[in-house]
C-alpha cells in the first residue's frame, strides 16, 4: 500500500470490541472506515478519503492538509517545576547538548510516529 495515499495524515488502526478493524485519520477522526482485516480497513479508508476530497472539490473548498505539511512553528515553551528543570539541565550538560536538544530527544523517543500504511 502506498504510504502517500493518505496525503501525509496519521492513521489510527485498531481492533474494536465487535472484532472489526477500524481505521481513521488521527487529525480528522470523522474520516474513518472498518473491515474484517487491517489491510481492507486501510483500503476502505483510502476510498473514504477520496470521497471526502471529492466533496471538498465539489463545494470549491480547500482540501485539508496534514499538519506535517504545514510550515514549521518555533519551539514550544513548556513550564516545568524547579527540580525537574535542574535535573534536565544537569543531564543535558553531562551529555554535552542543549536543554532544548535533550527535551526534543526525549520527546522523540516517547512520541515516535507509527507508520501503519506501508508501501
């Protein structure tokens, strides 16, 4: 399956309580599909996405773009308590990297994107 068929949107795929596989866009959960197999759920989601895009075209509206294709925004400032700040500063200094690089590294390990639709 072509991983670009969802135009960069993240996909959530899971087995529901009825034993069906449900696939939906993380950023637009109302765009969804289900089937007996994960592969068929993704195929159905591709059909649904094409229908959604056609509806936008028909109404002369812009097709939504995945967040990953939007312009990069500046770093996020997150307040933390004093003790955590000092622990992070010490760890960054020992690693020889900036506080920002350390936090980005830690977040990257924790929130790694999952690729469901593969070529």
